[in-house]
């Protein structure tokens, strides 16, 4: 069978390639540029074999090589704040941070945007699967996921195809892995029609001593492929998905869909964790984008890089196949899910196999580590690949893409929301509140998050509806972590530098609001085409803003992902950097919820409120307007606010805290009142227009509920540190009342707030 | 010596750690059991926890039923071994014919994770003795195949014999007669769709609460084992 | 080599939520005149020998034991030619 299979292909060998320099190769169709092809020939000293060309095409794609973004991403390292807790920084599968004791946490966010548009369920599902394998590869047990999502208009026909599929896929895969889903966001905007953003963040925990790296060293060690068999999933996906827009009309560019098997992944996770616990691998890598091409080259290249000696021989025909008709080029490019590659010493291989058998996981030795410095592959004895793996993994092209500030940027910023009609009377304000809390971006998301399991593993302290997700890591000490993701495309469109900082500030504030100390950052940078100088300017500004912001806040970027080409034709999405912030809390029993849960408590507004409506939810919902400047950023103020919120939580001064962002003060108050089931009476500060007080989106603010007995202590704490703190009301009754303006019963607010999603997407 | 309560892990089981924690919280000794191991390791009771055993690919619980450990559980149940099947465990018990009926796709088709109110209908089982009959409790559900169904005659029998253990106050999935859990005739085998092991702790239980209404499932069995 | 097909359907009296969901969706897509949809499973069982009566009996046993839950489902077995 196998010999007849091999005869079906005319195998392009290394020897043939050397002897036939003039053979024309379809490099353009694979997305390889003329100069890149010339460089490949220069590196090899001959033309590449068809398998080598396949590998270069995927490894040098935007998706794998970060060729357009790399020059900008460098800032995250160059401007990184000095810290003593970063154990593994950017470049590995995920960053690792020390969270105290002997525990470390690894976390990372990734995009699966285009696949989720093509096949929402499987695209979103395999997005979860991929990021979870990245976390696993670091040697960690995955313990939670978060999913920041962006869709086209909530009432658009296509959104009703995409959203239920995406939500079903995230739940279907994540729930079956036994991973709690503890946060994320859902935002609708016309700019995402045709380009939904499906980002997934995963977090894992490990002992500091057990960090695993993706390295192949030790000549004679086995290269083991284990997990699912290789099929024709997403062949060429890695480069094609990330480099093609959907309107270019080339069916060949349409990615074939990858299908996930969460049961296999669950078994693979438990199998890997047992293998890690017995320290049976030298190095490990998951198979994600670019599949076997990526795993073999990255393992071999990292081994060479760190030890100075290495190499790998692979017998590609030994890879177990789901589809026996696959050609070697296709096997190398396949993105079949739920596969891992390990480097295992001969002495530990029998035990490695035993554990795989326990979990019914297929494990196959397909090669060996060498000291040749080369990555060599054979197919039924024929030499099909012979390259220096570093040329694939590390020496890809680096582009200094041209960029310039868009000509329309000034006009956009000049078109301020000042001209928009504002509600004036109490009745107008009341009606505006009811419309706002029911608008899709601000409405209750229970319809979605009920489809996710947030409880499994029994350590979820906070999840959806709170400012950040929080997990207990250690039952004895109460040590825990908090995670929040945020990103505002409208703000970033108005001002990419400050928009990115506002995303960082909001995630940072959300983590602090629950009582955790923000520690580190992961980011998913979702942009249009880097070949458009205006998009590239947005990207350059946003990365610069984020790097500067992380330096000020002392939170290093530990890793992340860039997603380009999120556009349809000439129109790109709003630049949407999604920022995930990880925080640590010494004792999770001290966490602060956002619910107003006790009558009689005092409400305090922390921070300053200015007349800031550029890019606001109000301008979006009520006027479909986007213009002006986003709220002012003051990261020192954010730092101070965070310190106060953390101290208040630690010292038991706060019974509730909720950050102020989209929709302003009134949105936060309504959410906290509904969650706690208690009304509030608000007395707005003197000298501030009611509309501005209620709907402004000024950054650096939070609303807190303080027990009567602690009010003085807390306000003195704010006063001593110079944080503006105003008494704005009391938790009382069963309505949200703004003195002198309006009162809305909680039942009416709840109906408006919770009715939107079931109304849009069915019961 | 503390009572030993086994918790079975099938490939694809998710809530085994939670069930083990609940057992320990109740004061019993948790004993992990593996699907391929036919030995019950001298446990005094067995919990089949939630999850998606074998991916639930054929039908929820259908393949787990044939695992070596289930042969021992089925034999033990006939001799009076207390068995609690939670969610996927309930599905396994139905597939094993230790309990009548079956669990089908939720009426709303989606996975639903929600805190629900239940009424404990029977305190006469080994697992519910610490509740008052008629007591209303809050326990989370999280499943996609949670709609209990059985022939009308079987449902009548369950009702007549007092074997409906718990009922939903607001039916979340279309279960026949609002049934959330049932028992066998002897009262030693109980299947429950909601997850009591996720309601044992103020920190992680249902919010705004009550957060610990699930604990009596685990203390009930412990008390009975200690008394026995 | 022979192939035997096992079709498993929910019993008519059992509510088929998935089938109903499909039925509700069809008119929205402009497919009128559909009065019922039921969803089932089809298994293709590949045998190493012929699909004779003995083999079919064995497949029926498989269906009875594993492929169908006869509490809620019924099945048919037929050899494919």
C-alpha cells in the first residue's frame, strides 16, 4: 500500500532540484514574492524542491514570520519595563510570569478571524484549540479562556450567521476541554461586517521549575509526532488565510476549513501533563499554523540557536495519515488540529509511549535529532528537504513597510461630537438611558455567555459580568489571578497612539477594580492590510502607544499576535488592538465584585469627568457619529486609581467597584444595580452638566460602593493620594434615580437591558 | 476511618476534580477511579461526574457505559452500592439502564450554563437525606443534552414511587414533568442533571447565592455511610 | 468487503429538537411546504466478509447494543449494493 502510494507522486528531490535549475516553480501562487524566491535560491545555492518551497512559503508568510510587523514589535522589548517576574518573554509559544511561591502563569491571545468568517463554528472552535495548545506547550495546565469578539451590525443578516456559529464553536470546543470561559467582550460595528474578529486568550499554570521550551537538542534523541492523524485540513491556510482578502475572486485562495476534535485535545492535554510531570521530553512544540513545517523548523532552529549544535532528520512518510492520498508537500502544510511534536531521549521513550497508550493517543517516531546543522527530510528514501532550519524560522524577510498619516485623519479629528444634539430634560435623559442600556454593545450578554461553562475546575471566583475574570490558583493560600481584555476600535481609529493606550488602560483598570495587581500584557493587534501605508501608520502608532503605555504602567508585553488583512476591498476595519492584562491577587477572598449588594452604602465616583464624547458609545448609538478625539489618557492617574482600588480591596474598604468606560457613569451604575438587585439614588456633582456626568467616557474613573463605616477612611485615603473622589449617592430602593432628572424602576431597566440579545438571536 | 467515595474519570470527563473536591469538603476520602480499571478499590460509594465522556460522540454516555469500571459499578449498584451520576454521569446511568429514560438535546438547542432553582422532591434517597422534602435550592446546570425524557408510563411510575428526586421550578430545557433528577427503586442510584459539586463554596458557588446548596448531596451520603 | 448501512432515528413519539429547529429554519430561507423534518444518524459499517444474513444479524446486534439507544431510538439495517 505505502509503496503504491509513493508512486502516485513524482517526488521532487534535492538531487533533481540541483540538476534542474530552470524548472519553473509556482511560487507566486504560494504567496512568495520574486525577491523572496531569489533569496531562497541564494540560501540553498539551488532552486528549492517543491517541499522546500512549500515550507518557505508558509514560514515566510505574514502569519508566521511577522515580516511587516516585526520592526514595530521590537519596541515591546526595547521599551519593556524592568521587572523581576518575567520568566519567559516574547518569542516563545507564550510568555511566562512569576506569580509568587513556586507558581508561574503563562498566557497569550491569538486571532482566528478569517477562518471564523468562512466557517464560524469550526473557525472559532479551532481558534480556542490552537491557543490552548500554545499554553500547553509551555508545560502548563490550561486553566481558562477568554474570547474578545467583534461582529458587524447586530441586526445584519450575516451577523446572524456568524455570531451564533462563533459562540457555538467557542462553547462547543472550550466546554468539551473542561476549560472555564471567564471573560472577553462582544462589540458590534459596521466596520467588522465581513471581517469579524474572533480572538482567543488562554491562560495556564505551572511550577516555575517545569517550564518547557520548543527546542530540539541531543543528537540521537527521537522526534515524536503524537495526537491526531494528519489530514487535508487548511492546506496552505497559514499563508493564504493571512494574506488574502475575500474579494479577490480566486477560489484557490479560499481556505479549506480546519475541523476541530475537542475530545482529542482534552485527551492530549491530560496525556501531555502526565508526560511533563515525569519530565519525559527534551523539547515540545504544538502543530498550529504551518503544521509540520513550523514544528520541525522551530524545534530544530531553536536547538541550533541555543546550543550551537543541532539538526533534525525526518522520515516524512512515517507520519500517520487520515487521508492516504496526501502528497508530501500537503503533509508539510497541513493544519490538522490536535497534534504535538516532542523530542524524547531514547531512555524515556518507552515510558512516554506507555502514557500515550494509557490515553489512547497515537505516538509515532518520525525522526531524530542530529548534529548536522541541517533539517533533512525523506519520503520513502528520497531526499525531499535539506535546509538550514534557521533560514526558515528566523531569517525570513523583514519589511520596512512605508506608512503615512492618512489625509483624512485631520478632518476626522476636526469633526467633533460637539455639534450633536444632546438630551436636555429629565425625560430626554431617561429615554436616552433606556435606549443606551438596550443597545447591542451595552446590552446584557447572558444569551452568549450562558453557552460557555465558566465553572468547570471549580476555581472560578469571578467571570462574565464582573470587571475581570478571576481564578483561584492555590486553595490553601488563596493566591489567584485576574484577567481582562479590552479594545476600542473607534478610539483607535480617531487616534491610534492613544486608542491603544486606552485599551491598555481599560484592561488594567478592570483588573485593578477586582482587587488584583496588574502584572503583564498580551496583545492581539487586528488591522487592515499592511500594504496600505495608512493602515501601516495606524499599526505603527498603535504599537508605539502600547509600548510607551506598558513602560509607564510597568506591565511588559509577554507575547501576542498580529492579524493583518482584516479588510474588504479598500475598506479596512477600525484598527483594533485588543489588550489582555493579567493581574495577581494574594487572597481571592478579598476580591471586589461590581454589584451593589447592600442598601445604605455610599457611592463614590473616583477620577475626573470631562466633556469627552469623541468615539463614545453615545455618539455611536444616538447619532452614528465617529469623529473628534478619544478621551484623554493619563496613565499616571490610572496607576494611582489602581493602587487605591487594590488597597481598598485588600483592606476591606470597598463592597463594590466598577470601572467607567463605554456608556459612562450611568451604564456602570445600571449594571451594578441590576447585578446586585438594589437601586440607587444619585446626586450628581455640582457644576457638572447632567448629560456629561452620566454619559461622558473620560478615562481613569471608577464608581465604588463603600460601607458607611468605612467612608471616611476611604475618602481620606483618596485625599492623601490626590485622587479626586466625589460622593454621588447611595444604594437604596428599587429604581435608578438621578435627583432632579429622572427615576427608572429596576424592572424596566432589566427588561431593556436583558431583552436585546434574545430579541436579536432567539430565546 | 473516613468513608471512601470514588469519582470516575473517563476520557473526556471534565468535572472530576470538582467532584473530588466536594467529597473532600464534605469530610469523606476522595478516591479517583479510572475508566479502564474494573476494580472499585473498596470505595463505599461512587460518583460519575460531569463532562463529555468519549466526546459524547455517539450519544452522551453511550460509550462510557461499556467501560470496565462501569461493569463494576453496575454490579455494585445491584448490591446496593450508592451511585450518584451528575450530568454526563446521569446520562451514563440511563445508558446503563440503572435508571430509566434518556437525556436528549435541550429544547433551546444550546449549551446552557445557568443557576437554577430546584425543589427537592425526595429526601428518601441515599444522596438527599440531608434535605427537607420540598426544600427549594439553587444549583447550576451546564449541559447541552439535559432534557429528560421517558415513556409516560415510566414517568407515572417514577411519580407514584416517589423516585423524582428534584424538579426545576423554571424548566430550562424542556425536561418531562420538570424533572431534574431521579432515583432507582432502591434509592441508592441517583441521577441528577444539575451540578451540586459547583455549589459547595461561597467563593465559587452560584452568585448572588445561596452558594452552598449542593453540599448536602455529599454530606447526606457521608452521614449514611458513617451511620451504617 | 461489504458495506452495511444502519440508520438510527428517534422514535416518532420522542421530541426531535434538532429536526424541529431545521424545520423552523426552512421557511425563513424560502423553502415552503415542509410539514416535518426529523434528524437521524447513518452508520456505514464496513465488513471484511459478505453481507449475508449472519453478518446482518451481527450488525443488528451492534445497533441494538451500541449504535442505537432503544429507549429513545429505532434503527434499520440494510446491506448496500
